[in-house]
């Protein structure tokens, strides 16, 4: 391997709005990922999607990868989809969060384990996702969850309508306080014995802010303004970033 030809040994990249922005850009990104890995680098997809959901797009676009961090940093899987780590919301906390959410109207609630959506029966969960067309309500839920459950869970809102034809909704993801993309990155580089300075992170949305700040990462030109403010550099594509990381 020619790892000495790279500025960073491992890249952690968000998927929606980062690896995937357009179909044309996707093809270029996949090619660049392959080149980066052939030079000895490791490439990790870090996403809010479930393992099942991200597996579908990996198969569809033939995305080369070494690890997946799913559900906004709640679980880590290797390239064989073997689970290496998870940080769930405990069942007693899930119960309390759901009781709180029952006080809200005009929302859909979805529950996720380490594979995909599940029915809830008082078990541990990797993610609780709220979908609503009321943007103010989404912000209210985010703020209240982060206040009421601050010792055990955390929430952030996101705007998937930026990437899909349906722009009428917003989501709020709730995960364990000890999860999050930045925390799972820390866990994986500990497992792999990789130094922090050898890490690059790439994202575009609010759930990427902490990992970008923690690792002086990069953002997309199309990213939300709050994300671009914390990025060390801004690029048009993941392919451009991977090229930049070549010495």
C-alpha cells in the first residue's frame, strides 16, 4: 500500500448531500473513493440512515467502503456488515421519550434497531425518528428533547427535502447522548489504532457539525451555512476532497 502518498489515512464521509448530491457527481465520487483506497486509505460512510438503507445505495452505486457508521453514530459495521459497536437509547429512556412525544400532534414516529425500522415493544433503540411538516414543531421537539433528556439522549433536526422531490417535511432524529457521528469516529479510530491527525471528515448538514469541528473537517459547497462556518475547507465534491488529500 502507498499510504505515504496520502495526507490522511482515513476519511469519514456523510452520504446524503455529500457522497450523493447528483447522479453525475456520484459516479465521479465512487471512482475517487476507489483510487483513494487503492493508495492505502480507508473510507467510512457515516450516515443518519439505517444499515439496511445505506446498504441499498452501496449496492446500487457500487460504493467501495471499509466501514459504515449508521443511525447518526449509533452503530459501527465492517465491510462484511459485522457489527463492531453500538450505543443505543436504553429501553427505560425510550419509554420516557415516547411518552413525551405522545403529547405532540401532527408527527410520525419511527423506531430503529441496528438493521432498520421496527415495531416498538419497550426495547433498546438505535434511533427514534420524528417526521413532520411543521418546521417550528421540529425545532421545538429538538430543543425540548435536548433539555428534558440532556443526560441520556440528544436530538437534531434535518431537512431531507433538500435532496428529495418532497420538500414538505423535516425530520428530528433522537439518539443516545453517547452516540453521534463524532463519538463513533473516536471509537473506530481507537479500534483501528489511528491517530486523530490522520482523520478527515466530510459533511453538509447539522448532524455533521460536531464531527467536522472535532476533526477540522470539510464541507460541501452546497452545505447548510452553519456547517460551512465550522469547516476548515469547502469543496464542490467528495472527489475533489479525495484528490486534495493526495500528496
